[in-house]
C-alpha cells in the first residue's frame, strides 16, 4: 500500500490538510506542537466544531472504522501556529 508523509503549518486561518481522495484508506495526523489543533471535515467554524488534537497527540481516520478517511480535512488553531505531520495510506 503506497503511503506519503508530509508536514503542514497550521495557523488561525482554516487550512486544507487533505483533499478528497477515494483511494485513501487511512489518514493519520500528528500534532508536533504545543498548540491545540482543531480538525474538521467542514471548512467553516473549525475551532468551534472540530475535533481538538492536543499537543503531541495523534488522530487516525481509518476506513476499517467507518471514519471516511477519503474525505477532505481541514485544520486550524485558535492561537499561534502548529506543525502537524500527516500520513496517508493509499490503495
């Protein structure tokens, strides 16, 4: 299964961290910073409705768990910036 790793800088502005990909079977996001990052499939109100990814935490979206990892994902911080590492597993 092909995979890709990359890092993204997330700020107080909404950022697309993964665009829709029907071949993606797993998406892992690792917060490598001391700032909370909010993750959402909706680009609006990310901080208010998103899943908080606390400093140094990891979240996994897996097709086996019906998490819809093929979806588009967005991230934002409420203050400062964070660096996230993104892992995608594709078929």
